[in-house]
């Protein structure tokens, strides 16, 4: 089984960007944890990050050829990108939306997700473990 772990804009700044909200782990730390977890679960995890909407769409479209599913934190694009929503819908592989912070305990603008309706599930508020929970849930969905 192969899974894409996809990170959106500004997540490359993890570890230094608002650690009281996003935690102290860097993106590299999280990716290493997820790759190690994947090995434990017999899943190959490939990690990608981009600050650019079109690049995220390209990665999603490419994933349909090799990935069984995606765990995706679209960052700020969560609340604005119909293009990402359309890409998720088009690739026809399961996608789990994941967020480090509890978006519902933050500014109201973060309460609306453009992509949730086309995702198989959503995990929020568990810090880096949102990715772990998302991966475990995705694996269960793929195995069904």
C-alpha cells in the first residue's frame, strides 16, 4: 500500500511558526514520524509540501497513478480553494483532511472547509498526531 502525505502552504515553517498553535515539531520531524509509522503498518508513505496551489493540484493528480490514498493538510487553502476540491474529487482515491490545530476553536473563517465534502474523513486538533490518526483511518478505508 502506498500513501501520499501532502502538506500545503506555510507548513514548511512548522517548528518556528506559532508553536503555541502548531507545536514545536518541524515538518521534517513529522514526515520522519509518518514514514516510520508507515513502515510499522506496512505502508509506503511519500511526503510532499508546496506553498503553491497549482503545485498541490499537480501532486494530487500525479498521485492517482501510484497512491492508494492521501492524507492532506491544505493549510490556508482549506478555506478558499475550489480548485483543490475539484482535484480531490477528480482523482478518485480516498483523501483524509488533516489539521494540526482545532480549526473550530479558532477564527470563524477557519470553520469552513472547501474540501471536506469530497474527503472520506477529517481529523483536527491533535497536533502532529492528526496525521497519524488520518493515516490509520485511511488504511482502514482502503482495506474495506
